[in-house]
C-alpha cells in the first residue's frame, strides 16, 4: 500500500460517521480525526467559561478567547482511539453529553471558530493517509479529497441510536429530548451562513437507516481505491 489518500466523511448528526471513520482508519493504517470532537471541545470551553447557556450566547467573549484554546488528540491504547484534550486536559467523556450536544451546533456557526479549526484540520491532513469526519470536510476542509462519503438516516432512526448510546453511559435523558436535539442540530447545521452542511457534488451518499454497520463498512471499503 504505497499510495495514501484522503477520505472525507460528512453527514448529519448520529449517522455513525465516527464509527465508520475509525474502522476505515484502523483497517487502512490511517490517521483518524473526529472534527466533531473539536467543535464539541470548543462548546465545552464556552460552557465552562460561562459564555453560553440556554438563553444566552456571548459570542464576542468566545471569539476573544479562541487564542487560549489548545486542542489535541492523544491515542489511548486501551480504548483503541485518540481522545480529545482541551488545554492538556482529557475531556473525552465531558464532550459526549446531551448538554454539549445542545450547544455544539450554535458554537459551530461562529465563523472565527470554524476558521481556527479548519486551519488545524488541514494541517493534520497535509500528508494524506487520513480519514476525517464532520460536516464540511468534503466541501471546505478537503474539497479535493480522493473519496467523499455523505451519510444520512431518518431523524427518528438517528435519535434512537443516540438515545441508546446515552442510556448505556448512564445519562438521564428522554427519547423526546434526544429527537429534539437531533432535529435542532439538523436545522442549524444546514442553515448556517458559514460552511453549511451540504453534500459535495462528487460525494457518494449512504442512507444507513436500514443497513448494518458491517454492511456499510464493507460497501465503503470497496470504494477505497489504493
């Protein structure tokens, strides 16, 4: 395997983008980058600083504080994937809560946040051999990616998956809360002015509402031309 390529996986929340991306990266021996975790980390930072809440968002203070936000991924051999660190603190568990989910799309709307993270993401992938998932990977971060996948599924199906994940972690949430979160994130992600969620013209769409993770992995793997 001499040729290394760039694989961009975009799509709606809770479509299993990260799971697929991790599997591909492990199989190919590539670097995996979860850009959603990066946006979640900034949202968590904003929450910790008191910049965002249910009925307020001090965007000016968040933008002013961005230079102090240091993000990094550190591989955890016990888990088999890289965890998210904010200013050298492991926040992998903290960023996966429904509270962070409720704010992440609002934070991701901020152009200055997107600019900072896109620059970091492009630097991570400059040597190819990378699988990156998010909302704008195939359209903004790597418009020339060798393979672009766009994942979708019905809101109800995605909410059911997310609800089960949160229940396993012991989070006390209702299905209606999760479904509302999925629908709100869909709207914000697709309607923001800066880099909205859209399928790249040369992307291959996968609706995984009714197929297994293994079936999906095998189908996508066949598309990897290396």
